[in-house]
C-alpha cells in the first residue's frame, strides 16, 4: 500500500481564514473571528502532532494573528 503524503488539517486552514477575516470586519465580528482563529489554531497544533498531518506552523501563525486580531478589535472598538 503506497504511503499517503502529509496533508494540511482542516482546522489549520480555517484558522488562517478566520485570522485574516478578523482584520476586515468590524470590532465585534473581528473579536469573534480572532477567538475562532485561536481555538482552531490550537486544535490544528494538536492534530499536527501526527506525522500524516501538516499545518503546525500555519496553526501557530494563526494563533499569533488571532492575538493581533483581538488587539485590532479592541482598538476599533475604542476608536
């Protein structure tokens, strides 16, 4: 049986999409999307422990982007 190439996990891809989306919406939705990015990023990191799944670095980047998204949402709310 041929060995399957590692693939990206769905949570890591969704985390990146949510993190990027958090910068383009208002404060409320930006905060929600940033939180989703962080949660999905954590799930993606846990799943990336498997040698058949990629996406650990992407998940880590989305967690950091989620933190920045939360800060951006707070700034949008204040201004």
